[in-house]
């Protein structure tokens, strides 16, 4: 658990199944307030599912998910929408509206969730776009953007309402090394300058370990390991060592277990 005791998200004894498959059983984990927490783990372990459970897009079979002390699964629809204004999600695809410009995409949450005059919205959008280096692209449409530019435009939209929590779902997928570096620095800078809490689900271990304050590794339906990046790097657990180093040989086998002998099948 985070040692400072200040957690914005607390998951307690959570179990969740999907299509008859047990994804989590007894999952308990905290996400520290004001920090960047990296969520790592092998593919198919349900890392994105955790983000959806935090936002109450999915409901657990049992257990609790607390956001800022509020049980997300005890809220009415109206209450849930209100609480969700305090959190934001940067989707893997960016999920920009294709028929809106970058400016219009960023302004959309403000127009829907506030009664601010257009002049104030203009200033807020301009500041958000400037913070991610996209002010010059305000009049462009998503189809005119590179992958990295689209991801930054989506990031500007995700901070439009000044959320307390931003959840990133694989923000570095499909990006070149330079763009990855830019996104990593943006996540760190925004988290610090805006006083945010960030939860980053990613497979890009090297990039996120450089800026993460805390690391949670999920596998086998539970927390495999957690701690600071240095604590994770010094772990002696062979499963953690294999994942962090990207080793071919280790507890996690390349081949799925078959139902019969390979040679006999041939």
C-alpha cells in the first residue's frame, strides 16, 4: 500500500467475472492521491478492466470501489454522472469526434457540463491546447492529425474540466519513440502542474517507470507486486523479473498449454 496513506481510489476485496471467466478474485489495491501510478502486467490480465471498474462502467460481482471515499456502485445514475466529472479517461484510440475540430472536441465537455459563457470557454480551451502543444492545430480535424497529435488533442479534452483523476488506457500504443517521450513528459508535467492523480495502464515498462511514483503489477487475478519503481526493479519474484525485463524464459510461458501431445497431433 502507498505509505503516505492518502489514496484517491481504494479497491477492496473485489471479484469480477466476464462471460463466465474469473478476471479478479479478492483484488485489493490503493492508488495514491497526487501521484502517477503505473498499472502493468501481462496481456489479458484485465488492466483496462480496472479502469472501467473505477469509473463504474463495469460493476464488480462483489467488493467495493471507492473514489475519494465514495462507493461508486452505491450511486444513482444522476450521482454517478456528477462524480464522473471529477475523473477523466484518455482512451487508447483517443476517441475524438471526427466531425469536430480539435478546438470543438476540447470545448465539448465544457459546453455539456457547464454554463460558462463562450468567451470563458474559448480561454479555457486555448489554455488547455497550449498546455499540450496543440494550440496551432485548433482548427484541424482528427483526420488531419498524426497519431501523436491526436493523442495530445484527446489529452487536452480530458483535462478540460480540471478533473482530479485521469486514467490513461495504453497511451503509448502505436507511437514512435519521440512521440512516446513527449507523451511521457506531458503526463508528468500535467500531473505536477495541475495537481492531478494519474493512473496509467501500459505495456511500455521503460517509458512509464521513468516518471511513475508508484507501480502496481496485476496478474493471475490479483496484485502480483506493488511499490515504487526502485522496489519493483529490485524484486526477486521471478514473475516480476520476467515481466520487467521482457525475458523470453520464465514463469510465463510463450506457448499456451495444449490439450494433447504436439507430436501425436501431427
